[in-house]
C-alpha cells in the first residue's frame, strides 16, 4: 500500500501528516507494508525541509520531520499511490484537475474521510504557533483512524 498526503506548499501540513502516519505505522508494526509520502500542489518550496515551526511542533510530540524534502505532486503519482489524501478543498480541486482518467489512486479529503469535526486542515503558514498545534491535533486523530483502515485493507 502506498499513501500520499498533499497540501499546497509541502512544507507544513502534508509533511506533518507524513511524519505522524509513518510513526503510527511503526508503532502498529506496519512500517514495512505501507509506504508514506507527501507532496505539494505548488512548486515554490521544492527541495526545502519542512517549515521550522512544523518541525518544532512535531518534535515536541515525538515526530521527526527533518529528513523530508518538499516536492510537487505529478500525474505519475496517480499511478504510484493507492490513496491520495488532500488537506483542504482547494488541494482536492487541484488534484482532480491533474488526475488522469485511468490512475489507480483513490483521491479523498483526509479529514472528511475520517469524519473529523472539520473537513479541512487549516493552512497554518500565516498563523501563530496555535495553528501548528491544531494541525497536529487534527492529523493525529485522523491518522489513528487511517491506520485502522489500512490494517483492514492489508
Ligand atoms: P502547506 O502550507 O500547504 O501546509 O505546506 C503552506 C506553505 C507555504 C505557502 C502556503 C501554504 N506559501 O504560500 O508559500
């Protein structure tokens, strides 16, 4: 199984989701069975490490994002990944526009799939530290449910 998280810049939300899910898969003993990655719809930050604020907030909860580097999502990703999860509706719209007719990937809005109280992970880029905490809260909860789904699908 291959899971790809997608946000706008690939330096805040989707790298956080990648780090959180990878950690939870390791805890669940599924690390070798599920491959996790992230990408951005935009290309401004390609090659960069996650935002310092995302890295710091994640580190305090035990997630290491430091090895990740941003990349832009591509049409080829729809053939590679089984599940592509967008962080907000704008990301989802951009992904639908890119989606080839015969790609194998299932495309969904991450939080809506797991009946989160809100549908979108809010973009924290222009926010204070509280925004990064909320990103982690929302992603941790949905990732727990995603691990349960993946267990059932393997
Ligand atoms: P992300 O956050 O989509 O969660 O990585 C953003 C990062 C950078 C920008 C926007 C959102 N930006 O405009 O540069």
